[in-house]
């Protein structure tokens, strides 16, 4: 055998969970090793959050350039060189992954390339093409993330794509079928629709974005997609796909009727499964939940007390900021701190048009939790900044506790909802009331004033609405 290399904290995976955990553990005085079998930055930086947002914003610019006549702007022959779009997108990713590598190095974290496999509860083996090396550790943090689910009737090929394949397309497809109207399908479908692709979304349930967002929010996204020529079929059961040299024919069933739709590609976004199968968890006897996730406590500790798990492989929303948050908690727990997870103020965002964002309780959830709540809404259309941006689709809905005005949730649909939700997450985290928000001076003219006005609505004293 080889000579084992000793480390204090060993992190498996360098996504937004793993790299953040590694940096925090190093900040707290640990000798840290990160093992990564793919590319630094994980799904989020390489094939998830960042490249998808780059594609969305490029599509948005292209679409805006062609549709600003009402502002007196007439652009002719607006064209896309998609290989340049891809090159630019790649440069954004590279800047960020390079940045993370520098941060790890700057924090004296050892980065090892290879695939990690547990040997026992204090050691792993790291395999790469030509060698194997054993590492011993005091504590380990598993952050191996998730992969797109493949369904048997839609095996991935050159034309049957998962999100990674769709993000890597070399040209704007003339048409694409998207299976699954969750946030990934809606975001990528929306991006291609902005570039002029004929998009058909097949969603199995009654509504797109139904997990986590209210109907009235999803309805705005639906309208926007339809304006871009997209077709959305709900309660559609995708059955199978036939592939030709030039495209695909997707068969689906809706209201008991079988239908077919042709396109250049089909993008399958029906969920992601945790990467827990091939890391030797059985060697250490780590307990799993019945959904195949790793079971953890409030400090992200698994059933094996020196092994922690974070991010997409544990329960909760599969989001980058959730993985990073848990990474900090796990590293702090290892350092003996009393940090514990609290998801009350975790935001969820969809980078659709308009953007959707939610934090804390919505009306229905408050009711289910037995809280007497007040929902106070203010529209973007009554805000000067939204009007001057020529982007007035949406609203801020503030959820407060009736008895004392405590902010317990918020939902935002509208331009920059993704940024605006942060103020309300802070309000929840800090235990603020509607009055606190209403009394906070918001600069004029800004979209933030919509939040202030929603708080005024809660108090019964809005200035800019009757
Ligand atoms: P990952 O990012 O999946 O990283 C895990 C890493 O572990 C990988 O690099 C992998 O190579 C490595 N690994 C796995 N097994 C081993 C092993 N045995 N040995 C060594 N290394 C291993 N979330 C948001 O919050 N906002 C968004 O806008 C957003 N957009 C998204 C768009 C798309 C198209 C997709 C697919 C996802 C998006 N997500 C978004 C979700 C987000 O990417 C994930 O929630 C996040 O990446 C999870 O982080 P993680 O650290 O748990 O794992």
C-alpha cells in the first residue's frame, strides 16, 4: 500500500457546498484537503447557476434589442453569433472557477484531483487515472452534489439533452421541447425562447413552477413565455422520443389523448438525484433517508459523528446558497462552535421573466402553520423606477403576523426580484416588523420602494396606492 497523507478536515467535492466548507474550515485553523473528481466549482459554477444565468442575460439583451420600439428604439438586423455567446459564457465560468482555485490556495487548502471513496470512518482512497492515494482525516465533509435524473424512455443522446447538454449547444436551436416545467426547465426554456427558439414545455402537473411558487406568480412567467412564442402544455405525460438525423419527435399524452411534437432537440429536466451511490458510504455505515439522501442533524452531522454531509445530497432545496450555508455550519461544528441550521429565511429564486423570489412563509404555508397572517401587496406598475425601466410586470407581497406585524415571509415577482428578496430575508432573520421596513428610508426612484410600500400597505397607510 501507499503511505497515507494526514489531514484534519477532508472535503469531498468542490461545489458551492464543498469549497465554502473548505475555506471556512481553513479560516478556523484546520488543515484542509479538498478532493474533486471533476472541475473546481461543481455543478453551480460549471454547468448550473452561473452558465445558465449568463445564457439568460445574453438572451434577454438580444430580445430587448429587438423589442424596445415603445421606447423609441428601432434596431435592425440584430444577430446572434452563438459561438461567441458560448465563448463569453465560458469566460465568465473560467473567471469564477479560477477565482475559487485562488481562494482555496490562498487559504492553504490542498486541492487533490481524483475520485474519493470511503475506506473507513477515518480514511478515504482517492483514485485517478494512474494512481491511488489514501488520506486519513479527523473529520470529513461530504459534498458530492447531484446529477440529472435519466428516465428510461428518454436516454440522453446528442439530441436528448440534460441541462448540461442544453447549456453546451453550439447553435441556437430552431425548436426545442422541454420536459419538466420546474425552475431549470423554465429558465433554460425561457433563455432559448429569448433567442428565438420555438419552445414547447411539457409539464406533468397542473402548473409550471408549482413547487414553491403561487399560481399568480407562475402565471406572469407563463404569459411572458407565451409572448415569446412558447407553448406550455400542462398535465402532459411525456411518453417517449424518436430520434432522426435532424431532430426528435416526442410523444406525450394529455387528457387521455396521444400527441406528437417535433423539434431539433428535447431537453429533459425532471429532477436531480444525489451522488451518493459510488462513494463507499456502506463502508462507514452512514444512515440514509428513505429518499436516498444522507441523513443529517442540525449541525450537518451524519450518523457517523466525525462525518458531515451538505448540499444537494441532504434534504432541503437543491440550491447553491443552501449548500454554502450548510458548508459554513459543518465547518463551524467541526471547530466546536454551536452553529445550527435554520432554514426559516432561505430564499428561493427563479431567473425567469419576470424573476420570481420567495422567502419564509407564503399565505398558504402561514395558514397551515396556524399563524394568523396578513398579506400586503404592492405592484411594480405603481413604481416610478419600474416604469422608467419599462418593466412593470409583477408585485411584492409581504406576509406579516397579524398580532404584531412581524415579517414572516415575502414573495416577489418582477425585475430584480432575485436581489430584492435579500432585504426581506434580512427582515425575517433580524425579527423585524412591517413598521421597521416602512420606517426605513428607501432611495427614490428604486424598486426597493415597492418593498417599503408593501410594508405601508400592511400598516394601512400606503402613499402611492388607494
Ligand atoms: P455540486 O455543485 O454538485 O458539486 C459536487 C462536486 O462533487 C462536483 O464537482 C463533483 O465532481 C464532485 N464529486 C462528486 N463525487 C465525487 C467523488 N466521489 N470524489 C470527488 N469529487 C466528487 N442553484 C441556485 O441556488 N441558483 C441557481 O440559479 C441555480 N441554477 C441552476 C441551474 C442548473 C442548470 C442546474 C443544473 C442547477 C442549478 N442550481 C442553482 C443548483 C445548484 O447548482 C446546486 O444546488 C449546487 O451546485 C449544489 O452544490 P453542491 O456543493 O451540493 O454540489
